[in-house]
């Protein structure tokens, strides 16, 4: 979770194995189509933002390729720790973030994937080895009637670690920064 430097490869591999064993078996709040639960649990924040990436089938394919290479996480201060990980149900995704001089390695598992001619994306849920508890939805959509390509980022979360609870306003600020930076990065890549 919070640390000053990245763990050695053996320790990192061990953490991913532990994350695979610590997958949550709880209610899924998000689906690739949006909020799934009638009500979110008390204390969970709900964030939702959609941005236009461009127009046309080529823009959609470019966005899709960017997603497959985790470009939406390639922000300088955030990245997918193992960028060769595939977008597939059950896959563990480790997101590395550097904030305020600390490094966090947050392990999540992919709960759902959609891949159609007009939609591409996934929902992942946190494991016990994540500073937050919740889910995030990353979705690309191609509206054939308007030709518009959009990127939606939606999250339901609350702090899970003590440090994240203590720094809740700062945590929320970084969550909003991630959404803005991720959408801007995708706009630039398309």
C-alpha cells in the first residue's frame, strides 16, 4: 500500500499473488452500463465524468487501442505497474501512484468487460491490498448516429487504509485529479 519505494520484483510478485487471493466477494455496485446497485453503502463517494474523444470509427479504434495499452493510466504520476496485463475478467491490475512523496501499489481485479463494435471497457473492484474500497468503470462508447466517441470514468469508493481515512480530503483531491488527467490523456491519444 503506502511506501517510499517500489518493492523488489520477488516481493511485488508475492503481493500480486496475495491480491489474487484477497479478491472481494461482495455486491458489485457498478456494471459496464453504470450503477448497478439501487443504493450505495453509507460513506461511499460516487464520481462520474464523461468526455468526448472525437468522432468516427477511426477515433473509436484509436481509443480502444489506447485502452488496451493502459494509456488512460499513463499520467506520469500514475501508471499500470505491469502494462502487459490484458483486459480480461479476473485479471489483477496493479496501479502505481506517486503522491506527496509516497508510492502506492493498488491491486484491483477486473469484474466485467464489454467489447462490442460500439462499446469497449471494463469494471474493476479493489482487493484488500488497495488504499480504497470500491469499484471503477472505464468505458469507451461510439454513438453511430452522431459519430461521437466518449470516455466515461465512474467510481464508487471510500478509504480502506487508515492513512487514506486520515487524509480523506487529500485522497478525494487526487481522485478528481486522476479523472481529469486520465480524460485529458485519452483526448491527446485519440
